[in-house]
C-alpha cells in the first residue's frame, strides 16, 4: 500500500448504533478511514465492486430472517471475490459449531460484539499492520475449548498426543532443542508440532502458549 494513503475500510451491519460505534473507533486510528458503511450483504457486495478497498468489517448475519448459513455464504463470497482484502467478522454468534466453521472460512479475524470497540481497534491494527489473523479474547476462549482434547465439537481437530507433549515441555521452560533431544525427534518436527498446536488453539505468541498451558493444567 502507498504509505501516503489511508487504509480504506468498508463496514457492514444492520444496526446503526453499532455502525456508528465502529466508525468512530476506527476513524480514530492514524492511517485508517471508514469510507463506506452499509446495512446489508447486498449493499456490501455492491460497494466492494466500486474502487479499491483495504479492509472489510462485517456482521455475520444481517437483516431479519437471515440464517447463520446465509452468513457463511456471504463470508465465502467475500473471500472468493476479494481474496486480497482481509475480512474481519464481528458477531454475537452463539452456535459453537458455526463459529468453528467461520474460523476456518478464510477470514482474517473474528470479534465478539460484546467485547467493546477496543477489540475492533486491535483487530484492525493486527490485521493491517502486522498481517496476522486476530480473534478477540472471548472468541479465542471458545475456539480453544473446541480444539482442546475431548472438548472439540463438530469435527474440529484436537491436539495430538505429540503436540500436547511439546506444549507441556515448552511451557515448563524447555527449549525446542531440549524438547527434540528429550523426545528423540528432529528440531524441525518439534517446531512444526508447536506451530500446529498454536494454530489449532488460536494462539499468537509464546507467552500466549505458556499462559494457555498453565491455565489448562498442562504444566
């Protein structure tokens, strides 16, 4: 992106109060500008066909009568038609299986609407400046529960026994080299297993991994 141009954002939500709150939150970030705010998926697709956009922020379900499946259909269409534009979804979705499907749909992030505008700012900054996926705290907790051991649902991949071994040892203070030696595996294998576990658990940093292991009795 040209550094002299602000990130162009389009927001879609059928509640005007929420649209206003998100617009206010993101317009306050240096280098970000909300250039369009619409109230339906159809309007969103229409706006995206006009000009170049840098970030899409959309509700999961909009308009009375729209089902969760319709929400997934819209997200899939956005990701297919605009593969170079990250999509951040904000939602009050209560269905864990649907949330798991949404997390695998190619979106750049998911934010729970109940968590406040600061999460919208964090999502925008993480996705646009660091080019990393962003899942808000409540969303991460739910997805971690789904992906951990027998807590998974709807076919979500659980951590393997080998991934759990790596997490336990790493969180206990062992280096990857130490873990490889202890488990008689190659260093590249250990690194891959650690990375796979973090991806399944929606963890972004080593500190997040250690905290997760401690909170779930793995150390």
